[in-house]
C-alpha cells in the first residue's frame, strides 16, 4: 500500500464555475456596483426564472449561493429555480467606501444627528481614518434612487443577459441596514419585489421612516400582496447599546404587530427570534429559513397569519397532534 506522504499532488488552479458570472454596472448618480450572478444547474434550456436579490452582495452573495445553488440542492431542491443576484460595491472603494455607500443607498433623507446616526458616523470615521480617506463622507437619502435602480435598471438589464422572467415574483433579501431597506421597500407601491426577507433590520435608523411609510401605505391601500420573513437573533436583541439603538429585536415584533393590526388579505408574514444567534452569526441561518418561508416551504416560528386550527379548536373539535 502506498504511504500517504507519497501521494502525488497536482498544481493548484483557480476554480471557475460556468454557473457564476460577475459584471459591473455604473448607475448615474449612485456609482459603480458589482453584480454577482449565479444560475441553477439542470434547468431546461429556454426556462426563465425569478430573481433573488441579495443586498450587500459583498457579504451575502456567497451565503445565498451556498443555500440555494449547492450540489445537494441541484439533486432535488423544493425551492423553485431562481437566479441569485448579489448587489455589492467595488473592492477598490475600501471598507469605508462600502460602509458609506450602503448607508446612503439604504436610507431615506436623514441628517444622522440623532444617537443612532451619530454612532454610525463614529464607526465610519474609524474606518475612514484607518484607510486614510479624509475626503470621504457618509450621508443618507439614496433610498428612492436605489430602489429605482433595482427595478428599472438592474432587473431589465439582467433579463437581457440571463434567463430572467420579469413577470415573476422576485425576492429581496437584506441584513442590518440592508434589512432596513427591505422593510422600507415592503411598504413602497413602486417596489418590483413581492417576497421580502429582512434579517436584523435596523428599525431605529432614519428616524421612523419605516413606520411613516407603513402608515402612509395602509392609509392608501387595502391590501399588501407580499410574503415576508423578518427575524433577529436572541443574543443581539440585548447584547449591547449599538444593537439597542438599531432596534433589531423590536423591528421583528413591530412588524408582527402591524401585520396583525392591518389584516391585509394577501399578506403573509412569518417572524422569528433565532436562539443563540448574534448580529455576526445570524445571516446563514436566516437566509436559509427566510427563503424557504417566503416560498411557502417553512412555516416560521411565528406568524401574523391566523392559526388554521383556531376555528376547529374553538368549535370543540380539538387540534390534531
């Protein structure tokens, strides 16, 4: 038998997948975006699919790809075939550029002079000093332009290059400030998405803009056609002052209460406080759970949808075990 130390090793080679591609888009008024695209294996030629957009593609794209486009999933996933798209920022802009760009894109107009805004400025200034980018500034107010970019430029552009069905139900996934954007877009009639996964959304940012948008939407609309999953980690809800300012945990219960009060006929919300998860650890678990939930394949720990067994129980029929 050959000794292990005698095994012959081949040369290391970069791994390239034919199902993954990257391109750059320059959006007027917003800047450059790095767009990562992953296609599922085994799809019939000519089949067009919905899109799952992951904000902060620099951080979340690989997680989404691992959840949906893994080899096990290609053998028989219950999820419908989808094109996974990460919307990220160029690496040459550095970490401080990434932080400033996402803050601008994900929030409405906000002077950032409240405690939450001042804390974000402190974090940005530390990154800025470490990278020596004295001229870089952090601002807010790009929400509307960024949403239009996603709906009017990104999705049509993808459909010209990849097997995307523009008439399908598309999904938006975001974490932290990206989760804030997801909740804000949920209450925007101009949103091109109808499935939303909001992970640890920062409800405390932009001075109540999500709450105001929800109230305005409810005043003008009698229904909301959306499947929604909102979650946060149990650990991050009470871990430190920064998380408390962001309101990650209260965002989850706020969403559950609003949906319960509104009773929109076409809306479906599942929500969860995930045990043992903190702000850094929650994303992989939340993406997997959230995508299954908004596609009707996972019930979620809690739901604002009425209990389907309630009427039977009240009538004395009992609930099945």
